[in-house]
């Protein structure tokens, strides 16, 4: 096990280097940081010596060789903590990025925990009685959940719990934007959870639909397996057969999907965070991309890439725990 973990971690290093270099080149081409800097600083843009100084300090040379040179200059600064300030406002990137990451992890963890738990429970509920009424009901609900896009469900919930509710009862039931009321200071978990209710519901709708379908299909694959018939022939109760054998093996493909989903959640729930103005990684990305802010976009992309690799490693480790037939070494 330890050898496998070390081997995967060693492979992660060249993988990260390659992917971050590709991302570096793509963002240089897409955002053109020098042009973004000129737009944000029109006076400096008229001074060639200042623009040349900015190019050298930030490694924004042109051409294939310039991109390679600039990437390694950026990488050295990134690893040593000498990050380039944002183009717009010349703010340090890490404080805002750290807050956005924490906020997204909080929202993503709550939404994923709720959505995956409910989805798996519904999948088991349907898969144990295929073709019955409850199976049809779960499949129909999942189809509806897949069909409702986040931007549609978000607007509907905002209109109902804020606008319409205020018309009926004089004040909205749930807030529709932000993480705290304007001007609020300090940490208030109860108030924060109140602001998270609608974003969590929006994110969970498609999560519940997806995992109910995944779990149902995976459970049906294993319910008629030879090892389950053998367990039943030994006189093991049906409940133990399902819990100890069927569910454990049905969870193996679910772990892969969950690991990938968790890795991408770190990148931000872009649509939901944008609609609810939730200050997470999604809103951070939308703001940085709108400003063409290369120094903010690069660390954002590195965090996404690293999180996907990390959660894939965790998925491989979970395989061995769920299915003893899988050997990592």
C-alpha cells in the first residue's frame, strides 16, 4: 500500500508539471496578460520602459522559448510563495483565493454530503425492487432532476422563497445572495447556514438524480452475482447479503464517480455561485476571467488540477478497502 501511494505521488509530479504548463500556455493566449495590464493601467501603457519592466518581472516573453522561460519563472515564484499580484488592483492573490477555496469547500462538502447520501439511499430503495412502483418513481424523479438545470432551479427558488414569500408574509423566508448580510462582521454559523440553504438545494438536485441512477444500476449488476447466490445458499439472511456483500461491491464504481466529482467541486460551482453571488471559487473564477487576470487564474487552475489528482489517488485507495480482490501492489 505504501509503495503504491509513493509511486502515485511521484507520478503526480510530472503530471502536474505537464498540465500546468499546458494551462499556462492556454491562459497566456486566451487572456493576453500584457494587454490586460495595459487596459488596467492606461498611463503606464504609454511608457515603453515601464511595460518592458512589467514583461521582465512577470516573465511575459513571446514565442515558444519565451513561454517556456516564462513558465519556469512563474513556477519558481509560485513554489516559493512569490506570487504575482492581480492585474486589476495589484492585490495579493492568495488571501482572496484562500477565502474563496474555504467557502467553496464548505458549500461543496455540505451539498455533496447531502446529495450523495440521499441519492445513494434512493438508488438502493429503487434497486432492491426493480420494476416496482418505487423503482419507477425514483427513475422518474431522477429524470426530472437531470432535466432541471442549475440556473433554472436557482431562479425558481429565489423567486419563490424571496419575492413571492415576501408578498405573502411581508419578508423573504431565505436570503438569495451572498454568504452574510451586507455589513456583517464575524463568524456566525447559524446565519451562514441560512444563506447556504438555497445553493445547497440547487447543487444537490442533480447530484441526487445522478447518484440514485448510478447506485441503482450498480446494485442491479451485483444482485444476481454468483457470490451472492452462494451467500444465500449458506443460509445468510437477505439483509446481511445486501448490506455486507451487495452494497459493498456496488459502491466500487460509485467511488470513482464521487472522487472525480469532489475533485472538480474544488474548482468551484461556477453557475450556482455566480447566481447566488456566493464568494467561492466559482465566483472568483468568473471575476478573474472577466478581468483577464492571469495571475489570479493560474493558481486557480493549479488547485483544480492538484485536487483532481489527489481525489483520484483517494479513489484508488478506497477500491482496496471496498473490494479485497483489488490489489494495489
